[in-house]
C-alpha cells in the first residue's frame, strides 16, 4: 500500500534536498547552465530559452528561482504552483489539492484521519502519509 508520502519522497524530496543543499553550499556568484540542468531536470536548451524569454543573462541564486518557477520539470511545476499560492503559513485543502495535484476529497479524508485541523509545513508529511494511492 503506497501513500502520497511514498510518492513525494520518491519523486520530489531528492530533488528538493539537492536544490536546498546546493543553494546553501554554493558560494559562486553565478550558477552554470549544467548545474541548473542537473538540479531541475531541465535540458540546457530549455534553460537558455527561459533565460532569453525572461531576460536573464546570468544565473544567480535569485534568477535560479525564476527559472525554477517557469521550468517544465515536475519539481519546477510543483514549485510554480506553490508560488502561485503565495507560500501560505497554513494550507487550505484547496491549496494542497492544487499544489500537489491530489483530489480534494482525499485531502479532507486524510486530514480527518490524522486529526489535522490546519495544514502546515510541519504536519503536511503526516497528511501525505494518510493519503493512500490507488494504482
């Protein structure tokens, strides 16, 4: 029996952890297209195209997030949906449904099962562990 937490840990967590570690430890003022490609799962061509479209000449820690917001990979799309919801302190069921592409009724059921009244970054993984994926 797989849960959404299993799915999240397999499909998003490794990329998000790698991005976090890279940004915390990278001391260079610019970031190479190759590094961005590897971290975000985007082709070099897509990154160059995004840079042209957005008007970015050099990738730094600020423009990195702009590229991430518009990239086509799964982790980029997740980040973009999160940004569209304005990084809330508390997530509504609608926020979680939109950001993580989970049916609203499954979120409500999981929240009730886990006795979660307000969804936060501290308890969202508990919520995910109560969402059973049906294949």
